[in-house]
C-alpha cells in the first residue's frame, strides 16, 4: 500500500515531481531550481488544456457548472 501511495504522491497530472527525492532540496529552493521550473511549466500547460476543455464543454452544455464543493440554494 505504501508503494502505491508514494507513486501517487510523485505524480501531478501524470508528471513526476523532481522534488520528491531530491538530494539538493532546501527551504525556498523552488525559486532557483531549473528542474522545478520545467516541471511547473508542464503542469501549468496541462491545467490550461483542462481548463480550456472545461470551458468548451460549458459552451456545449450551458447548464453545466463546475462544483466548488458548495451547492447554491437559489
């Protein structure tokens, strides 16, 4: 079970984080780490594509709204 959890923790949108077992890790290292910048750019690209797909789906189905965890009682 721990192997499965560790594997899931490494992946964000199917992209492995370079930070998980990094030997050079220190506080605030994301500011200067080139590997993290590349990783973050890939994750942001995937998030952007997902956001665009969600937006297009809302155009096709106008009544469809993305849930934020709270339901409107109006």
